[in-house]
C-alpha cells in the first residue's frame, strides 16, 4: 500500500506531503489545481523518464519520495535490499536534467527503480505503467482467472526437463564428434606402440650393440691379434707355455722342489686354451654384416620418436598404450548414452507438446468466458457497441510446429474495438486515455481476485461519461478496492462518493507564489466538496443532494 508521497520543488509545488489510506482514495479539485502534477510526480518515483523543466523554477533540484507498506515481497525483483520495514522509492532530479534514484537510501539505476515501480503500481492512463498492456501479464492473468496454475506449472516443469535433455544431447553430440577424432588418435597411437613390439630393456641392449657395430673393424683387428698371440701364431703364448711346462717336468725329475712351480703353471695351459677359444668366438662375432648397424640405428630412432610422444622410457610408453586402451573403452560408451538421451528426449518432448496443447485448449475456453464477462461489464461503462476479444497466437517453430516455451505455446493478447465495424486491436493501440481507463476498469473488476498488483491509479476514468454510467464506474472501483488500494482522480460526484479517503487538491496564492495544497476531508468537508462537484457551487440544495448521494452509497 502507498502510504505517503512527498514532493519537493517540482512544477509549482514547494514542499507537499500527501498521505493515503487503504481502499479507494479519491482525489478531486478544480481543473488545473495540480492533480496531474501529483500523478506525474508519483510516476517519477516509480521510474518514469525525468525532464529538467519539471524542476521548480529557480531551484537547483527537485525530489519525490514514495513510501510503501508491503505485506508480500514475492512480486518484487530481488535487488538485495531489505524491504521488511517498507519500501521508500526516491528520485532526485537536477535542473540540468540528470537524476538519481534510491531505494531505502541505497542508490540504484533508473532501470531498477522502474522494475520495482512496475511491480507496485499501475497508473491507468500512462501506458508505460500499465501491466495489463504487456502480453506476458495478460497471459498470466488469463491463466490465473482460469485457475490454470497446475497446467502451467506442468508445462514449465516439462519444458525445463526437455531443455536439460537437449543440453545434455548437444554436449554428448559434441563429445561424440570429438570422440571420433579422439578414437582415431588413440587407435593410431595404440597401434603405433603395439606394432613397435618394444622390449622392456631393449633400448640399453641396442645402444650396446650400436657401440660394438660402430667400432667393428677395430674390435675385429684387436680380437684377431689377441687370438694369434695367445694361440694361432708361431711362438704363441700356449706354445711357449707348453714348452715351459715340459722343461719343468724334466727339472722335477732331478729336483723335486721344481714340482711346486710346475703345479702353478700346469692349470694355466687349459685356461690359455679356453681364452683362445673365446677370442676366436669374439673374432667370429665381429665378422658381421655392416648393414646391421643401420638396422640398429633405425630401431633406436623409432624408440626415440615414441619416447618424445608417449614417455621418457619404454615402460612409460607401454603404460601410455594401456591407458589409451582403457580410454577407448570409455569413449565407446558415449554412443549408448546418446541413444538413451535421444529416446528420453523424444518421449519428454511428446509429453511437453501434449501438456502445452491441453493448456492452450483450456486457455481458449477460459478466454471465451472472460470475453463474455468483459463484454457485459463494458455495457455498464458506456460501451454499448464495443467489442472485446482475446487472441491466442501460436508462433511456428521447427518443422512448422508451434514453438513451445516455459509458458506453453500461446502468446495471449487482449483486443478491443470501441466502435462497430472497426477491427479489434491490441489494448496498447487504444489512443483515448478515457477509453483505455474504462477498459482497464472492466478488466480489473473481473480479475480483482487474481491480480497481484497492490496499487492501482485511475486517471481519466470518468472521461466522456456521466449519470448511471458514473454510478457503475463507482461501484466497480469500490469492488476493486476490496482487493487493491486505489487512487482515483475524478470530476464526477457519483464516483467520488464511493471513496474511503477523500483528498481535495487546491491551488492557492501564498506570498506572491502559487502553491498546491492537499487536504484530507472530514465528513462535512466531503459533503461540501461533492456538493460543489454536483452544481459548481455549494448551496443548501446541492449540499442536501450530496448528503443523499453519500448516504445511498453508504
């Protein structure tokens, strides 16, 4: 509920505080008294675009502050500001045209202020504040009127599930595409490693062999010389050792002490023969194909390439291959998951489409009912030949099928035509402020129980009407005020008589300057004001008629 509005240095207002009550607040006064200034100032507090010429002449800046008491904060955007003790919206406008916005003394952007304002107040004459002109709000109210919350929630839940599955499918598809490249790479790598047939200590053996092959001629020369020296040449080591042993045997036949030397040398002869055999083997070993060195070098180069790719050692290379084989097994499972997700998505999309079609059918039925009620109400508001309709528009998506979102497949639009023969047009296309206000009044009276907007301001609602129609307007305002706080600017006594709080706006001269004064009227003052509205002047007859009007409404 809007409790208080304070305006400083705006237009012809120096400093004005207006307090409002629950229910229907009536604002009356002579033409030009400043009623529109108060509504415009409230619009600034709600985030309307500011203008430098709105600041009072001679002042550096003007400000407007609106205080709201809130029972329910759920409709407000979450801006991280505590509103448990109420909400103060403040706008400061400089003479240069710049403005600053505050919520509970915390500076916010004009956009944030506007979003909060749209959740708190509808000013039914200024299009930018009328929530019922927004198609999303029209759809929400239609669903609320038809008690379609469960159906809408089911569509939203199914849509969220479909969206999640589509996202998972897309991720899996990307993975499958990446998997194909990855599998190709892993397949190549494992085959490359496997085909190399690496041995655990192969590199060390090959390097040793390469060292031998690189010095093959020298080794062959050395082994041959050693063999010839120890065995093959004339006067070889074994030949000389055999002669020494023969001499020692002959000596021992004369001197037994020579046997000790003989026993030392005799084992050396077979050792020399064994060494000769080994040297002959080395000599034969070094008699190799020179092309073997190229084979060894190629093999070592292969190992070096694999080490650069997969690890510093043969053990690391083989471990990489084993890990790659395991990864390949895991990647192959992606196809199975993608297939399962595809099946789930197809089923869930079918459920979503069925739920959206059911919601759409119920919206159509609800819309027809609401159309009939609005048409009946419009007749009471001097729209004898007007037409009202509710359009359900389904935008085509893939394959020509309706595009389904979290709110279903329908874009809901309220349509109106004031005169016979004219086509129905969206409410936002209605040019006349009075017509628009009365259409909104009709809708608000029907949707009062389901509309969550806390504060409604009706301006120009009485334009072009009078008599019995004004009485109907007053009754509907009174009915709406049971669920909402209403501010209504009116020139008609029939409407003013329904107010719970009556505020009179006057323009006065003070110290050579024009001032605006707002006064809450007591019972007698209210009767006098309604008497003035009835006849233009206050007379005994007009006062009596005003008393009768107030008593009848009471």
